[in-house]
C-alpha cells in the first residue's frame, strides 16, 4: 500500500466540565471528524488523505482544532460546515482557508528560534 499524501488530524480531546481551556470534544469535534471521513471518502481520497482523530493538540482555546500534514497548517474553530471548504480549497486546490488558519505566531507550545 502506498503512503498517504496527507493526514488531517482532528482534536477530539475531552476535558472535565468547567475546565477554563474548554475542549474540542465539547465544541463538536466528533462531528467534524466524521465530516472529514465522509467527505474525503466521497471525493475519492480514501487511501490518499487520512482523517485521524487526535488527542490534545495544545490549542484548547481555539477548538475544534484541525491540523493538516505535511503542510503543517493549523485550523481553529472548525465546524462541520467548514469541512467542505477545507477539502475544496486546501486538499484539492492547495490553498489554506485563511479565515480558519491559526497563525504560527499564535500557536501555543511552539518554540521558535530567532
């Protein structure tokens, strides 16, 4: 079997109710993950682009968080209705959806060299 061209990681982490950071699961992560799985399959990307449920991606306040590799494009606030746009624009067209991108400078937990 050939390697996947891309991986789409969807944070489905769940935190305790009342956690100040919130969590992606409570914001609808399961529906986003299912939308990616269904729509990628329907568009013929089975075994080409792999949708993956992920644990915490350390961007809790930005949930639902999705990251696309190998491009390392991070998306925040993703809803099921955004999935088609991400697939059409980014996966098919190579252009990230700017309104959902988390800028590198705003990612938490990323060490930057000067």
